C-alpha cells in the first residue's frame, strides 16, 4: 500500500498537536492548583544548555505548519527570533497551527510530492525531496520538540502520561 505525502504528514502533525494542546491545558490546570505562575513554565528548561518550554512549543509549530509551507516554497529555515510568548500565547500558537494544517487539502499537499526542498541555514543548504524532508527531518524534529515540551511539564509535576502524549489515535473505522 502506498501512502501519500498528505497522509504521512498532516494527520500525524494534527494528532500530536492535539496532544500538545491537551497536555498544555493540563499544565495550566496544574499551575492553578499549585499556585504556580504559568510564566515559570514558559521559561523552564530541563537542563541549562537546553532551550526552554517556549522554544519547544514554537518549534512544534515551526516543524509542522512551517514545514508544510516549506514544501510549497522549497526552503526551510531554522525558526527565527519572535516576540516572547506567555503561556496563553503558546496555547494560541498551537491552536493557530492546528487551524493552518486543518485548512490544507490532500490534493494540495499531494501535488508537492517529489518537489525539491532544502533546509537552509546561513550559506549551508541541505537538499531533500518533499517526502524525505518530511520523514527524515521535519517529523523527527517535530516529535523531539513535542516530547521535550511534554518532559518539561512532567518535570514540573504535571500529571500527564503516555496516553496524553499519544493524542487521539487514528483507528480503523
């Protein structure tokens, strides 16, 4: 069975983004219950040399909706600097990212199959096809940052588990 570019990307991003939205909601509830300011979570890092929660969430958006945009333009750059987000702003970013992905049509995405896409940073360009970009670069980065955001919340005592990370499974109907 062949799998389309759309099927390997958009539903996978949406499943995990739904989970991210869910565990972020649990994180906000935990802050309220424990009298912790959500801003403390926004800048929390697992280790000093790792990026904070805010970067992890920004990267989840960048490696999903931003990756789909890169399939159209042919260039994917690292996430740039942005205005700082508070916790509610990060939740809005996840919701906006989901909406952008939900607006994509399978035919629109599948028309990009085989297209050249390059990851560019500075003078360096790493060439991919659309499929290899999604499978070997975008999805691994996306899941790394989603997992790290989840782990940051776990390290803060948020009561989430594997089922929270898995999101809504796409079961046979």
